[in-house]
C-alpha cells in the first residue's frame, strides 16, 4: 500500500532527474548565450582587443558559427545512439565546450578560432542528448512530457539570462575576454553537478546505446529491428516537414543575437535615469519573459489536455510563427522611429522580445517533446539531431539576411521577416490536420491520473 501511494505521488509530479537535467542545461546555456551575446559586439568593436570588423563580416561569422553549432548535433546524436550512450556524450560535449570558452579568453585570433571549434564540436555531443534524456524519463503517452520540456526550457532561458547579465556585463564593461572566460566557469559548474548526481537521479536513462538496450521500453519497437515500417516512415517524414517551417521561425528569431543586437547597440536609446543599460542585457528580456511565461504556457497545455482540447503540435507551432511575425511588427516601428529621430525607444525592442517569447514557447519546447514522442526509439537522438539541423540552416540564414541591412536598411529586412514568418505560420495551420494524421497517434497524451478527491471530474475530462 505504501509503495502504491509513493508511485502515485511520483506520477503526479516529475522525476527528480528532470531537475538535474534542468540545472545542467541551465549552466550550459549560460555559457552559450553569454558568449553569443558578446560575439558580434566583440567582432565589430575597435577597442579592448575587438577585431573591428564591419557589420556584414560579423553577421556572416555569427551565422556560420551558430549554424555549425546546430549542425554537429546530427553526428553527436548518431554517435550516442550507436556507440557511447547519451550520458557519456553529455559529459564529453560539456568538457569540450568548457575548454572552448576558456580558450576564447586568451587574447589571440588563433585562439579565438580554436575556441569556436571546441564549442561547435562540444555542442554536437551535448545538445541533442541531454534533450533526449528528458524524453527518456517518461513513458510513451505520458501527459507530463510536454510540461516537462517546458520546465526544461525554463532552465535553458534562466541560463541565458544569467549569461547575458554575467558574461555580457563582464565583456562590455571590463574586457571581452573576461566575458568569454566566465562562460567557461558556468559550463564547469554544470559538469560538476551532472557528474555528482547522475547516478542517483537518472537511473538507467541514457546509460547505454539504443542498439544494445533491452527491449523493455513501452514504445513497441524492437532494437534489433531492421528498416522502418510505413507508419515509422510517416512519423519521420512529419519531423522533416515541420523542421522546414521551423527554419522560417529560427531565421527570424536568431536575429536577436545578430541584427537586433547590433541595431540595439547603435540605434536604441538605452539610457534610464542617466545610466546606459549594457546592450547585452536587452537579450535577457527574452529569458525573463520565458521564465515568467513558461509556467503559464505549461499550465495552459495541461489544462487543455485534461479537457481533451489540447491543440495539435503543428497548430501550436503555426501559432508560434504568427507570434514571431507580430514581434517584428514592433521592430518596424523601432526602425521607423530611429530613421526619423536618430534613436528608437527601447520599448519597441522589449515588446518585440515579448511576442518572440510567446512564439518560442509555442514552438521550441513543444518541438523537442514532439521529436522524443514521434521518432522511432532507436533513432530518437539522431532525429533530435535532424531537428537541430533546422536550427543550423536558420542560423546561417539569419546572418545572411541580417547582413542585407547595410544595403536595404533595417526596416526592409524586418518587413521581409514579418511577411515570411507570417505566411509560413498560416500555411502550417492549414496543413496541420494532415501532419497530425501522419503521426499515427504517437503525439496523443493522456492526463495524469487524478487523486481520489477529484476522480469524478478527472474521469469525465479524460473521457472527453
């Protein structure tokens, strides 16, 4: 009887391993976003050891670097699935990234490119596998999975907020390489926590490669199975189709660290009561809004799930694209004001980040959860890598498109992003029913079993 109660209590909440992965990812994202927020500012700066590049050159490297960061997870996911397991991949990736950040702290062009190389390879091992481990904590159809990824996403953005405040402030005010070095310290803290607590909190999740795992999971695929069934092919195709729309989303969203960062630095009035806010702090608004709104969105999806009215994954993502387009409408207002008055009010940028955040919460954590549910179990980390391939293409495109601002002006670039993301969102909403059918029920979630006191209402909701 005691064991049953404990099991029921555990099911109502989340496994403790989720919070270890939350903490580890938080420090890794602190290091990544802290460095990302400084990158184009460092490249265009002519003081304190900056390279003094043009905006076009800086945005081109920014797009290449951030694109490669999301390309290597394909290989890292495959190696984890087939050879070393997800946990070893996370430790290896975190170690490489820590080294990369510390190498960036050395004031040398050669060390700068070497550090970027360590970061690109390290992220390939770390990123897809820690996300896959979150999904591995839950059985197929568990209604807690979407909210778990939203909680995990709060860790990502709490880390991003810390990175912009800590690394950004040190880099802008005390020297670029102090900012880069502090990012390495953040990654070290994440590694220490993961190594100390993984055995106690994660059980067997992520320990073994999928091909040697015993056939005891609930996803109905045998590890020894060769080839894919027609249903599995449909599910893989859905991931690729939705990934194409995700390219449009991240192409716009990733302007935050590129064009929007440079625009805020040069053309936004950042003065409050005579004190100028550091440019990197503006990227923290996205993280602040995530931390504030993630519980709201998690609660909303859970509330709708209990009532049998949870929107399908493609519908949520279509809404995400429309939110993003709305955010760039505010950037149109900012660029029009700065063109007329020299400087734009910071509130235009803050409102843009608010709507971008709403779009991100509709799309990104839901997308991670989708891959873990829809992909066949033996290729889930590889499919997570494919998911990040969309980010890779989008990040490179974001740098290319942002670079056109020197020829077209910011207003035209922001306008094209509004049109592109808005139309993409409407198309995705239109094809959502087809994509849902191709998932063959793998996206279906079941509400958490209610307590005895609410069994009647819960049963009615579940039946609905």
